[in-house]
C-alpha cells in the first residue's frame, strides 16, 4: 500500500503487531521531504479529497524548506488504518541515548466505518535528530 520511496528506507523498529502498516521517517533535508511528499501526493490523487483539503495540505508543506531543515528535523509517520474512524496521532517524541522514539496513539471508537484510511502524521523536532537508532511504539485506545 506504500508508494515507492526509492533509496530512502523507513526507519521503523516495530515494537508489536499494533505497528503493522506503519512507516516512520526522520527527515533532515528538503530532498528527503520532497520524496515523502511525492508519495503522499500520489496517495491524495487516488482518493476523494476536496480541492480545499489539497490546497491546505500544500500550504502546510511550504513551511518545510531548506531554512527549516538547516536547524531542525521532521518525523513523518505514514499509517494505514483499517477504518477511517480510527484517529492516530503522534503522542510522544523523545531522543535519549541516541535512540529516537516516536509514540503513536490511535483512538478507536466503539463503532467504526468499514473503509481504510492512510494518514500522514508530522512531528517537528527542534534541532537535529541525530539518532543512531529508531523506535516506533504504537498504542490503541478506545474512544471515551
């Protein structure tokens, strides 16, 4: 279900089965960001998005340019959910002892739709995320 990102591997240490269908990228250059955006664009084009949704998404992307990546990194999580009602979000991002850990929490309602959804989640990392290892932790919570 993922677009081809060429030589840019996903950085993902699957903690458990809940992380299936999830890719994590730590982006530190505009070129890497462009590759992920191209993959997202192909996903958007193949789905039913309004023009306003696409324009808002493109405006958001303009923020991440060479000036941004000169001082910061961006963690992008691409997550496929079995239902559009499942709402994932990045709930934590830490860099300790050279390990960048990204926590994703997905809220699951009592009743879900019977469709699939691809989500692209962004977490800004102030400074350079110079990590020697990466860990992705996924949790599911029932909506309250």
